[in-house]
């Protein structure tokens, strides 16, 4: 359909990295592979879900996190 999943790696000591994936499973695997074992899966608020967030993993004391967001390729509307 044109859906993609973007893994956003937000480490306060580096630039934000955005990695696109064609499947949710691959994006989740990369997200989980990008955090320490101590990372926690945070609950998503309704607002986060409306914004397309599907996973949030937090770690560290400085707000470091990895999140996965679902987007539609080229801004196409879902039907």
C-alpha cells in the first residue's frame, strides 16, 4: 500500500538517525537491536498513536530513546 516504518534513534550524544523499513517486523527488530538490554518499552498515549507512533523504547537518564513511526510513502492518503 505504500506504508513504511521509520526507526528514529535519538541519542543525546549524536545526531538523530532515521532509518526506513518496508515492514513493521523489520523496524521493530532494528529498534530493539539499537537499545541496551535495560531499555524499557514505554506505553503510547492516544496522541502518540494518532501521530503514527507504534513503538517507544527509552533508556538512559538523558531521555535517549528509539521510536518507530508508521508513515505512508510519498504522503499518499490511506484509503
